[in-house]
């Protein structure tokens, strides 16, 4: 879809906004969740998520993935330093899976002026249980620059591809196409960033702490037992109106209360408030990738190379041809995503839009190879080295399983993940 042959499109291709959101649990020195109030009530970038002891960092968009990760590191350090200075020191738990849990009383619903709607969280507690809400991760928000979208719009007009639609209509169409392709390939994102293979036994058996549970998952929160609704939605991607109406339908049916309750791997976000009216009145502003595990091996929670690669991935996905993404295709994409959360990726099969089934490492290497060819056609060789290196870094995760984060974490923290995690962060 990207008109890469146009020089103005190529020159603005990497201009973007990258906004990271990071959820982390506050814990005490004994490995249980903290029982103190949120210690950052006046910082608009540091809020609470579902529970009072779940810190959420919401950062403004940065101009590069490097700047975004640097800002996330800055805020992570700021929070960690403040928590260590409390009368009873606390720590940010660096894993997506929770630490020791005595019961749901350890997961107090967020309150206070910086929390989101308390009544909504009480509703979530009744509907899904509090334990599921303790899963934490990183959301990667990406917006293409206005300069790029304008250049691509003009190139499409020049080619006679879009008729007399407005630039805003074109932007919406662009992001809807990207959302389809991102959901189609979300399995690749999950396989690359899975980093939560171990759970403490208390998640399964309240009061039974200190024993690891390994269920064969590389990412528990992305697996079938993780952070999902009780139904798989069907989204109509034909226009922003039909997209918004798809979500509204589930609200009217009582399956969700608002768009934020749609626990979907890929979201498109409107300009302004995240609600149905904003979609229709203001259009799409960005895409959100929601299935990234916290990586305890990286101080910020996300490896810089992954953040850089995700930009390359989104650009490549936007360049792919338009597809008819009907309900069977969407169901298969979600099924692929849940399967990709497995620890043993060699045993996983990925089914493409044509119904062909391939083992996941082979499918991943094929996709990464296509990405490489795309960028080789776009960039001069002297500018290509960094891109080649980022793609090669991801390829090595599929060629050698020991390079995957889930494998490293199981080998490093197995045999007492909470105890060893505490030793790691002190």
C-alpha cells in the first residue's frame, strides 16, 4: 500500500511518533504485592492501572524508538528510586506474571484522583476476576508522521488509486489496512517478545507460594489462559464507521462495557478520547500493539532492538497488498497468536490466509526474509546495515531457541522465580 517509489514517501518513511505504556506491579521485600497507596498521585505520566499496586507509565510520543525507550528507562529509574526510599522499601516487579499472591485481597482496586473509573474496575473484577488483571506488559503505540501520510496520499492520488477522498479518509483507510495486517502477523510479535514462562504456584493455589509452575507457555498472558475476553470479536475493517460500529455492537449486546474492555491484540486509537464518537468524528491517530511481555533482562522492560524492529515491522506490514480480512481469517489470526505463546515454537503450526500450515520458525524466517528484501529495495546499502542487524537479531531467536527471552528467563530464574527475581532487582 505504501508508494515506496515516490521520493517524498521514501524520505519521510521513518518519521513517526512512538509512545510506550508500561504496566508493573509494586512489591515488597518479601515478594508479595505492596499494600500502600499509589505513591505518585500528582504525576500525569505515572498512574495506576487496574489495581492500586499496579503502576502504569503512560509516555508522550517520542520521535524515534530510541528516544521512546530512553524515556521509559528514565521513568522506570525515577519510580524505582522513589520506591526504594519508602519507609518500607518497595520494588517494581520486572515480570509479566505476578509474584506471590495470598488471595484477591492482594489486588486492591485502584482508587484516587489519578486512577481510572473505580466503578469500571469493580465491574472488571466481578467479570474476569482480579488475578487476570495482574498480568502486566508493554503497549507500543505507533503513528506515522503527517509528512509521510501526506506524501503517500498525494502519490496515491497521482496514481489514480483513490479517487476524490480526503486526506483524513485516506489516513483512516491506511490505518485500517495496517491493523488487518498487524493482526494477521501478530503471532510473530508474540513469538519474538514472549518472556513469561514461569508462574508462582500461588496464582493457581492461593497460599501455596514458592513453587514454579511451567505450563509449556513462553508467554502466559498471550496464551489461551491469558488476557482475553470470553468471546472472539468480529471486526469490520471496511471503514472507520464500520470498525466503530463493530465495537458498538458488542457494547449493546452487553459483552463489553466500553472499547477499552475489548482485550484485543491490536487496537487502532482515535485522535482524542478513546470512544466510539472520537473514531467517527476525528478519525484514527495511531495503532497500538498490546501483546509485548515485560522483559526482565532489559532495564526498561523492553529491549531497544525489539522497539526498533517493531517500527520496521509496521512499515513493512503497511507496504503489503490489501486483503479481505473476513471472520475466518480473523479467527485464524487470533488462534495463531495464542499458539505463538508456546514455549516450544518448533511444535507450533501457523496457518496463512490461503490455508497453508507451516511450522512457526519457518514461517517467521520467511516473513523476516521478505522484510529484508523490502528494505533492500528501499535503502541504499550504506544505510541498510542497522536494519539488516535488527532483522538478523530476530532471526537468531528462531534459528537457536536459546536466544529467546522465555528460554533465557526459565534458565536464569527457574527453581524459585520469585525468590530469584527478588535477588535480581535488589
